[in-house]
C-alpha cells in the first residue's frame, strides 16, 4: 500500500513539475508516462480508467498524452516544450496510419489479383475492405447495366418513331389515316407537355431526348405501381452514380 501511495504521489509530482518547469517538462512527462504505463500493465483490462478517476487529479486525456510521450521518448530529441512534443507525436501517428493504410491496400490488391491472402493479412480490417470494394464494384456495374437498358429503350423508341413516320409517309395519300396519325401524335405531344409542366422541368429539360425516352419507357409499363417502382429504382441508380463520380 505504501508503494502504491508513493507511486501515485510521484505521478502527481511529475504533473505539477511539468506545470511549473519549462526546462524539465518533457523529462517529467516521460517519467509520468512510464509510471502510468507500469500501472496500466498491473491492472486488469477495464480497471485503468476507474483507477485514474479515483487516484489522479487530472484528466484521462492528459494521462494518455503522458503515456504517448513515454512510448515515443526516443523520438523526442531536443524538443523545447511539451506542446511541441504532442505535435511531434501527432505527426508520427498520422504517418503510421498512412503507412498502415498503404499496407492494407497493397494486401487487398494482391488478394484480388491472386485469390491468395498474403502474409500479414488481418481478418477484420482486410476482409472488410475486400467486401466494401466488391459492393462498390457491384453498385457501379448495376448502374452501368441500368444506363445501358435505358439507352436500349431509347433506341427502340426512336426506331418505333421512325417506323411510324415511314408508315405515315407511305400512306401520305390517305387523308383519314393522316388525320388519325396527326391526332395521335398531337395527343401524345400534349400529354407529355402537360406532364412536363406539371413536374416543373427546366427549359432545357423540356427538350431533352433522354427525358422523352424515359417518359416513353414509363408509359409502356402496365400500371402506375410499376411506374413508381421504376422511378424509385432510377433515382437510386442516379444517386449511386453521382456518389461514385464525386468520390473519383
């Protein structure tokens, strides 16, 4: 118990030594960090934070910073003060994370190319990244497939339009047919125009061939429930495409 009290007392001494001395600041922090590290290793998992709250009159944040200064003591060199040391540690840890991320990406890339998990494979981190990459590729492929289908429908609709136009030209002398065809096209045109005004398209949108093709595609579906479902799928696909483009 006396040893425990002495150790706590020395940790607190180091803390106040840091506050009151610019010259020995980092040395005090290293010593406090060493003692805190020893104490943490003595305690069971989960007991360190309660011990800090019950025995140490400064914050957990400060405790962890002292431990870091001790861990990276060999990289402190002749730093002038503790704040500079903290910034140095932040730079070191940031570089370590970047290096680790590069290593993870390299392992994942090797696995994707060979199908064999390389040395150092981490089941949690690396497997999760492989799954995320796969899901992204699947979303992109699905978006491409949907875009291709829309383009095919546009071509089909355009072909049908050309066929109807040719049929009209073939029957140019049939006035009753011309009147009927003109009425159909006029009705379709007015229907589209009214709907475009209803959904408040921009001027450029009103003349967009893609939007016309999309409306023709929706018109071919059997009922409004299918049309609503198709619109929701198209919106989802467009959002995914937009997200992927922004990530690139």
